[in-house]
């Protein structure tokens, strides 16, 4: 289930090590994530970590939940009413996201159409992706 609005909660004790701190964590809604995706220019990419870092800063919290962020991305990708370039979001290592509609192959096709080179294989990724990262701040 995807959140309809943003929620700020305490970082659970079992996640303190992941975040490296205690404090507050954002559970972002799909609408909030979609608003960030609108800012990704053509021929630019954003990693899932960049999305979470930008949201953390925007909401003045200590972290943003990676699971909820992924769920929001999946919701956006599968809902045509969100007219945002979700396919420009890649994993931290430039890897493609298999939960998008059509899986990695469809994301690769969209990215290739925008001029990116996608390395095929077991774990497809965008070649030299870091040179194309957008700044969300």
C-alpha cells in the first residue's frame, strides 16, 4: 500500500545502524516523490539515494525510508496519471529497476531513446551513469 500523504515517524531502533543516527524518518507519498521527479531534466539521471537525500533535506529529518520510497516509485511507474520521467531513476550503482512496467528491458529502451548506453547482462546498468546525474537541490 502506498501512502496518500507524507508521514514522519521515529527511526526504528533496528534501522538506526542503517541511517547512522536516531531521530525522525520520512515515509514519502507517491505525490511527493512525483513532484521531485518532475525536476529531472531530459538526458539526466537520479539515483534512488539522491531521491532519498533530497527528501531528507526537504523535510528536515534524519532519513527517508528506502522501502517506502521504492513503493512510491513503483506506484508512479504503474499509474499513467503520473506524467513524470520515473525511468530516469536508477539504482545507486546505475542499475536498472526491474519493478518498473516492462522491467529492465522497458527502462533500457526509454533510456537508450534518450541517448544513454545501457550495459546488457544479468544486472543491466547505465554506462558511465555518474556523468549524467542531475542535481535535485
